[in-house]
């Protein structure tokens, strides 16, 4: 399934009613949270501040995108991507389950470990940070194609699919994860803290209003 299909609308409608429902809640919620805390605690103890910056940079971009996706869903009837209630213990926003969010919380940190030490090194004439960002974006997009072929993940709009996800979503995710750690600590704090503040304000306003 490379693109969405209007026949999936019925499944997306079912998912809308399940956002933040506790009907499927189970203890994997706590287990995944504990694992993520362990990962970041270990990196903090090892003073891997650059890796932590990469992980948090991607995570903040991820949450901004999820909020925008939910707003699109509220405004147009359907989000660009939707998670099914049967596939998760808890739906945070229409397009992100707890399990997906925990994965994205460590994705930037994990994939950043594969980067060359030298941020200026070129591979095939391309800066390695950009090359790895595009390669990781392609990999995650391919995984999303598989997910969209399962009942777990739903694309409704026929114009939304693998290529738009690759260009507009995953490339920015991994550019943030791979470029921000190479910046000065002050720049890292401004990017991560600023985007975190924007996300918190948007959630604080939009969730109580019932928009997302």
C-alpha cells in the first residue's frame, strides 16, 4: 500500500472515538516507559549529551507533527495518518499510539550512534549527516508502507502515502536528529526547549477545546 484509500475511512472513524480511551490499556505502557527512562538515564550517566540532544530534537519535531496531523484531522475530517485502537494500549493523538511515541523518543538517539564522528565527512560527495538523514528517512518510510498494509496504521487520502511521508515527515525528523547535536549547546537548548514549549502550549489549548 503505497498511498491511502478512501475505503479506510471507516477504520479511521472508529479510531477517532478511541483517542485517549483506556479500554485497551495494559501494563506494556509502563514497561515501555521504563525502558525509555533507562536508555536516557544510561546516556546521561555516560555524558552522551550530543546523543541525548539528537534524541530529544527528533522527539520534539515528532510531537509537533503529531499535533499538526491531529489539527488537520479535526479540520478536514481525516488525519493524514491514523493509528487503530486495536493495535495499541493507548492512543495519545489520532496519529500516534503510546508504542509509536516511545519508539520515536529513542529513534534519533539510536540512529545517531551510526553517524561518523566527523560531521564534515563526505560520503559519495554528500555530507554524511544529510546522507544518513535521507537513508534513515527512506528506511522508516519503507516500514510505514508495511504498517499501512496492516490494520494497525491507516492512510485515508489517496494523495498521501510513501513519498509524501518520506519528503515531508521523515527527512525533517532525521535532519533534526543528526544536525542539532553538532550545534552549540545554546542552540540545542533553544531548538529543543523552544519546540517543547510550543508543543506544550498547543496541547494545553487544543486538547481541552476538544480539537485534538
